[in-house]
């Protein structure tokens, strides 16, 4: 699970070692920047924002490598509405279609994350419902023969269960299997509760583990794998320390305002950290905030993402036909 | 999942509609009370506290019905230490042994909670590993015949998945099956992070859903079921609003102290509620704080509780023999 | 899992203690009988057969209590075709609609079987996807209020995991919850491999455990529960001894034919039993024949049956709306 | 799942395209062969047989590549006896110890098979309980530092879910990660019911997919991976066609005997195939025979194999300590 979203209001990111994985939020935080193009499409039940970082200045200001970032926000997903899920799935398929090459596509889909930890199981559960075809060759059902692109997939596990960096493991598989690209699906840790399970980001820049825990770990990108990498991410948890920090900031802001000016009573980072430590205490495992119904949410989202991938990767096959071959 | 533990420091429970399910915490909060006996046994790696509420005054002051409450605290359980798990399991078996009648025992074990929501699956997973014997009769293996107490078990589901109040469903089964008692196992929502997955409470007073969400719902007790009820509970989550509230209180306390006196700058309940709402926003499902590794923790604890129950319920059978018959 | 289908060709049922649970097969075996009405509807991809047993003579000849038996056969389901699944689901919903009362419907759906044994998990997995409404009352979403029938559900477990006869457990719940009827969903053991995962039987006579292992165990019917019982069953396994027996019969038949007459060389039941014992040897658990892909098949069928039940039980609610409330 | 065990009595292997994966059975079938050493150790509850194929003649006669084959047979495992499981686990650990190099061990454990198909999930479930250490380095707990061998692990999935040959995928990972060897764990398809879930084979020759379905697929061996391969296999299913074939042979043998001589009435392979086809009919998926309780059996065996591997791979660490770090 990579570090997730949301610009921090009170403190510069470098102080808390947090930055946002969502380009849409980074851009909100810094405003208009030369060499960063933004296109927003608002619909009744969702918004699509396409950010393209084109210049070195854009890269630096947003803290994001050059490339395209598409974000779909659909807050109604929190109501587990199947019709909306299908609508957003179709939008996701269309956006994936724009980012995928039309020729020579033979991708390896990598479902990142841990089967055994529900909020982290999004990637493996997507792979589980994917139409995998690379091995079919002449044995493909007649109705599919000649119309299928060769798709392969892997759920490589996580460092804690394999002892191998995911980037390293994928690099080995890519070197041998020689896919035309890698599509990585991962659960993210959001920084904002309202992004939880309602926002999907697709980017052609891959996955760049942030600072904090993941610092110094290799990314999953064209640079490390040698082929283009498209990454699909959805926030499924918020770190407990994020919301404790937010609570402290919220009160601190209120008090500042009451005292007559934003700048007067500013809590120091040290004081904030002390309070966070006091509230969270010595931790049991890695504390996170997640809905009690997370198993069901992750199941819904995995079905949605797998469906969108199947559609985008196999444009020559009808949905009805795909339905016959996947769980 | 019943409402859980920890006395609130700043506000009287009735204001926030929270009270603690852990008698040990209620007693800490109110201090010595006539008619409440407390016995504490500290060991190297765990503490056992036995509270007995004997008087109407004790009932009122602690907010707990008359009866016995045994709490085992073993903070090392957060390290997933198998040796400690076995040590605590043996202590739990011994405490259960003290609370169970020595004659005529024919219990129904009820694994409360929801299979499909990991932190709530403790009860069903305990039932899954229980030595169930009521149906064996003459078909019991020779080595067990005549030495087995008749144990039956059910994982009745939760209101949201059955449409039936658990108390109502159990009352129906009890009326028909006529067990000598019910032993209910349930995951709790703690109010304190350090109780998470490290504290076990056993009480002969049953389960009394607190205020808040569960208000007005029937308890699982001798009163509703017509037979004695022993309840075993372990906190597996903390509500997100609890820790946000704690963060606000912590800062508020610091500021009061800085301002020179506890009583000077007290945040009002309304202001606190406003801040909590602002931080948590419109919620996705029912937000809770839990370790990312919750699946593994619940698995460990279910094994520990099931093992302790098997030992306590079948004192005539060696562990090695029980191991042959349960998963 | 109740005993399943198919008339035995060589030996009278009483000799091997097997009979068929599928009325359609019993009727095939005995031919036309007064007081037994049969209506068959053949479609391109499935066949519906409606058998009604109306007379004592019919009961005796078919070995089936008076009542209605609807069988849907769709051999294409073995190809895991999602479009056919939806077609058959719609047919099942329509047949359920004919068998359900139009007024005062407030059913308890009982998902029989064992969560932990894949081929036996059909019932619990159906309950998992059911729209449960009995508890909603005034808290139902506005769009549903006043249009919902009160449905409740339970997955009671099996004798081996509860120590309680399922009939006994359900009788207790029914006496307390007072549903208007019980709808029991169960996996069956077929006697014919071609019925495996392709045949659905619905009957208003309940479940009557056959002879053999289940002999003497109470049925799940109006007689034992006090309310009408509709049973939905699908064969998910064939006992290993059934196919071994079939193999021996097949060779025996061939040899008889080769020897010039069916009647000349008949294998004796004792000889057959001896050969079956020799082939199967001392058994590891309870041997059954099932597809390696059984997890996926049971998942498909559970979704199909749950969908059909949701449609039939809530005719006032659109499918799209139901999709919002179930997994 | 590789093709499994047992020499065919009636027909030469090449006729039915079956051969045994168990060297102990191949050797039983052919008797004493020069260049094949056999050592058998019978104990009260299990037997260990060590076969070493040393000559080209041995290779040819047994149909097994040169190397060591250790088989542990413990028929009591079918009774799910935890004490026996521990006894056999200790024997397996000792046998693994003899086959592993004492220096420079840095293995990749590959859990072959499919998470989603219970009888095929043995490998992935072993990996799930393995002590993985390669990534710990300086962050290892003080009590373990300096005493751990670097173990990594992967559950690569199966061809049907990845689209990639397992041998190809592992070769890619090995080339990158550079383990000193691969230890592959896999579920086998037995040819004999009494081997089901009761026999463990360890061989230093890797996995060589047999004829039949797997024909022409690459093996998992030093030849394909470039490092030594140790394979651990346990039969978890028997193909349905195997037991149907056995039933036909059994009757055929009886009749031959009755007719006064083994050689007189021999069923032809064509006739046998015709009868098998008639009994099994057009198949639903890939039919196999397995105990209804297969989920529990596979769970037990995965725990046993993982425990034995942990012991054998980390001789410098006490079991009690390992227990703290694995599920």
C-alpha cells in the first residue's frame, strides 16, 4: 500500500514527511503552474480530472514526475450503489482506453498488496477477476480466437510475506515474460477521509513510494521495470495518525480564529507530534482507519476495476462473452 | 460488537452517551465503592483483576449489574507471541473453570458477530474451533465416551445479515435446545487504544448493549434467555470518533495546563462535537481504528479463546485428545 | 447436504438404501402414475419440468410426499456462462413466484450447509447475498419504505459444527420469530454426474433426508417447523461410491449383453459391495466427486439463487435498487 | 497440481498415459534394479522410504531422473490427529535437513497451486505460514539477528490465473533474486486413494510434469531454473477417471479369477476407455475425488509442512521464537 492523498494544510509536507499521491490534490494545493495542464469534467454523479505535468517547473512544484494523471471522484460509491459502480466502471474503462496504446498491447497486470489484509487486498482481488489470455493460443474457444490480446497477470505479494521487494520481483518476471507494459493495481492510504473508497487515480508514471515508511524503497516504474507502467490506485485506509493530526489541527485552527488571527496561536510541529504520540500510545500493529464494512467495499471496487480492465484490454470482445470466462 | 471500554476523562459519560463495558475501567474511574470487591493479581506478563459487584450502590456507581467480572490484561499479545498466547489461554481456561458450575454443564456457545467483517469475526471463528459434542452420544469415539460434557454451538450472525435481533434468535434456540447455560463470545469496541487486542473480560452478567447505536436493543442475559449467560469479550476496534475525541481532549488539556489551571479553559461538548464532525466528515460506512494486521490478530485470539473453552468445558479430556477432533 | 438424485438401474433402492431426491427422476423411473401430473417445458437452453403428486398412490410409487416439484435443467451452466446464468435465474424467480403466496409473505430463508466445506457452502453463500429487510422498519431508505416485504435469514450451520439437528434449531427460531414460511436452500449430493451443478429443484414439500447416513434424522418441513417450507436444492457433489458402483454396473451390463441376454449374468449386490469396498478402501473422510473448480461454480450458483430469491421476494422493488443493498 | 502416484496394474503406463510421481511406487512396480538403492525405516505410526536412483539403467527402469526421493507414509493422518501431525512434521524436518546444504543456504520457497481451489491450495497456504527473513537485515528483532538464514517465498499462481507457465515465472524471479536454491511445495493428484493426504514425497530432482494434460509443459528443476530444486509434494485429490478405471479393473480381475486364470478374460484398453466415458459422461469441469472435509485436511497439512520447513531452514532459532513471527 503506497502513501496516499491530500495536501496538509498547516505544515509544509517536508516537516511531517507526508506528500500526496494524488496529483489532483497536489495541484489544488499549489494553484496554477506553467507547464501543468488541467482539464476537469463534472457530471452529475462523478468528476473526472485530467492533469498533465509537462515541464520541469511543474514537476518540481507539484512534486510529481512528468506524465498524465487521471482522477475519478464519485462520492456516491460510499453508498455501495451497484448502478453507480457500473457507471464509474465504464468511465474508468474509457479513461484506461485513452492511456493504453492501440497496437501491440500485451500487458502484465500486477495486483499489488496482501491477500490476507482486507484493505490491502484490492490488487490481488482484481487479478482474481481478470480475463487472462496469454496462455490460450490455439486452445482459445473458437468465439474468442483471433480477437484476444495476450494478457497475463500476477499477484506478487508484499515485502513482508515474500522477503522480496515488489519492484525487484516484477523486474525479474518482466525480463523473462517480456510484456509490452505493466499495469499495477494497488490500494492506497489516503490522507483525507472523504477520498476513502471514492476516488480512483490512473497515471502513466507508475508508483513512487513516498517518504515515511516507504522511504528509499524502489518504485514500480519504467525506470525500474524497463517497460511503461500504468498505475491504478484507490485509497482504502487512512492512517490513524493522520486523523489524530487532523483533529489537533482543527482545534488549533478554531482557537487561532477565536483569538482573532490565523497566525497568532500556531501549534508547533513538536507539540503536535507529542499530542499524537500521547493519543495513539504504543501501537498494536499498524493502526489505520477504515470502515467496518471494508470487506464488502473492497469486493465492490475489485469487481469494478477488473471489469473496467477487461473492457479496456479486450475491446474486440463483448462484455457478455467475457462474463463467461471470468469469476 | 458491543460498545467497549474506558472511562471518559473530560465529560460525564451521559453527555456523550458512552460508558465502558469493562468493569475494571468503571471501577478505576469511580474508586473504592462499598459493595464492590476488587482483587488484583499481577504476574510478569499479565494481570488478572476480579471485580465483584455485590450491592445496589455498587451497581449504580459502576453502572454495572451485580455479578462477577474477570479481566485479563496482557499487553504483550500485541507482539503476536505464541508462547504468551498459550500462557494467557491457560489463565483464561482457569478463570472460566472458576465461573462454570462443576455439575450438569451442557452449554450452548454463541459466537456473536459477523463472519464477513474481520474485526467482528472473533465469535464465529471461536465457534469454528470448538469441540462440539452434544450430538455424539453413542457414536463418540471410544476414547471419549463417557468423559464428554454435551457442548453445542451456534454462530447466529448479526442483525444486519439476519434481520433478527441476536437476543431473539438465541432465545428461540435456547427454548428448544434447553442448554444449561449460554456462553457468548463477542468482539468489543474499546475506548482505549492500549486495550485493543490485549484485554479479555469474562463476566457472568451477560452482554448489555450500551447506549449510542445499540440503545434500546435487547441484551443477552439470563433475563432475556432464561438461562445463565457467561460472556467473553475482547476489544478488536476503537471507533474513529473516539480517537478524534481523544485528540481534541488531549490538546485541550495541554492548553488548560499552559493557561495555569485545569478548570479555566474547558472545551464545551458542543464545540467538541463540531470539531469531531469536521474531521470525520460524512462517513464512509462505520469508521473504526484497527491494526492493518487485524486478520492475523483475530485468528490468534480466536484460537486462544477456543482452546481455553475446550479445556474448561472438557476437563475430563486431555488437550492432545481434543486436538484430534478440532481444526 | 441431503441425499441426491437418480434412480438406480440395477438394484431396487431399498437394497442399497438410496433413493432419488429429484421427483423428475423418480417419475422417469416409474413412468406414468395416476394422480401424478407432469408438465414439461423445453426451451433452447433449459427445460422446466413441473411434477405434482396428488394421490396416495402417486406418493407411494414415486416415494415422494404429495406436493409440487419444479425442476430446471440447464446443462450449459457447466460452462460457467454468465448470460445463461441470468436467464436461468429469471426462470427460477418466475417459478418461485408461482409457488409463493402473494399475500402476507414474511419468510425466513435458511441457508443450510457448512461455510467451511466448499461444495456444502451453497446455502450460507445464498444467505450472504440476500436482501434482508425484517429489521429495517422505519429506518428503511425512503426509496424502499412501504414497498418491502419483511425477509429474515439464517445460516444455521450443520450438525457436525453445532451439535444441534438443523430441524431442531430452525424449529426454535421459527417458534420465536414467527415467519410466515421457511425457504430452505441446500446443496444436494446427486447420483448422476450430469446433474452436477446443472439442475435446480424447487419443492413445496420441504427437505426429507433420505435413507442411508441421514436415516432417522428429522426433516425440515411443515410437520417439523409448523409453517410451510419451500426447498431449493442443487446437486454439487456425487458420492465416490456412487460412481464406483456405476462403473461396476456399466461393465456388468456390457458383459451381460455380450453373453447374449440382460438377465443371464447379473452381479449380486454382495459382489458389488465387495468390489466397491476394494476400490475405495478405508476412506479418508467422506469421499466425493466434484469439479476441481467447485469454489467458482458454487459462487456462480449462489449469486444466481440469491438474485432469483431477491426478485421473487421483493416484487415491488426494481433489481437496480436491490443491487444497492446487497453484496 | 502435478500428475500423481501409483503403478497401474493392468496396462502398461504408456497405454493410458499415466505414470507415478512417487518413486516409492515406481520402485515397487519394477522390483530390484541395479543402481537403485532403497532404504526403508518402519516406525509404529509411519514409514520412511529413501530411494536413490544412481545409474542410467535405474533412471530408465523407474522412469525417474537420477537423484534422491524420500517418502513418508503415515496413514493415521487421515484421522486428523494433531499429535501424529507433530510427529510426522518433526520427521519431515529431519529429512529436509539431510537434503539441504549446511552452508550458504538462501532459498526461495515456491508455493505452487491455486489459492482459490481448495485441494490445490496447499503450496500457497504453506507460504502463508513460512518464516520469511530475507528482507529483515538490520531491522531483525535483536533475538533473531545473526541467527537467521535469508529465506524468501512466493506463491506464483497457476497458468490458468496468470497466463504464464510457472517454470517461466520462477525462472524470471530466480534470475533476479538469485536464491541459492528453490524449494517447491505442491499438491499432487494421487492414483491411489490410500495415498490421499497421507503420503509426503521430498525429492532433490524437482517437479517433472507427467504425460497427459501436462505433457510438453516445462518442469521446475535445476535445468529450467539454473539452481537446485527440492520438491515437496502431497497427494490431495484422485482423478475421477482413475477410480472409475480401478472399479472396472477390479471387476474384470474378479471375473478373470472366477473364469480360472488371470490371462483368460482381459478387458481391452478400448473397452475400458468406452466404459469410463460412459460413466463419467460430458464432464463438469475437471472431476476429482476428494474428501468433503478437504479444507480442513489441507489446512492441517499446510501447517505441518510450513512448520517442518521453518525448523529445517532456521536451525539456529528455537521453535518458540519462530512461533512469535508466523501466523
